[in-house]
C-alpha cells in the first residue's frame, strides 16, 4: 500500500463541543489521569459528577490527545462516546468511512 503524506488538518478536525452543565449527563468521563502513557490504553474511566470544570464531548473513533505535558504521549482511540477533560484535544476524522 502506498502512503500519501498529508497535513493532519486535511484529515482531522478538532472537536470543541463543550459541556458546562452536566447534572443531566450520564456519560463516561476521561481525564488525563485515566490515559496510560505510551500505550493507547485507559487505566479506568471516571465519573462525570466528580468533576466540576468544563468538559469536551467525544464520540467513538475520535482520537483523544493529552495536550498538557504532551511529552507523556497520552493518546487514546475512543471506543465509546463520553466526555473528557479540556486538557485533552479531541480529533475527529473528516472522512469517517476511512477511519
């Protein structure tokens, strides 16, 4: 298979769908503390009710990239819908059929 070099912005879009009020939201929460370094795995998921700051919604197949201390290489390929800390950038494919 031949790979074509492209800019990330040609394939991905940053998701900025924020939740400020989440007393009615029942979704898994992912914070930086839940993403393992260098492994693309979660150690666990948190409870959204335990965190009072803003959150970002994500969907299955989104890429979650920890932007606070990026040298820790905390990245997760979402397998479910949920919300995450705003210290995590959510990236979504512009072409989901190829994701």
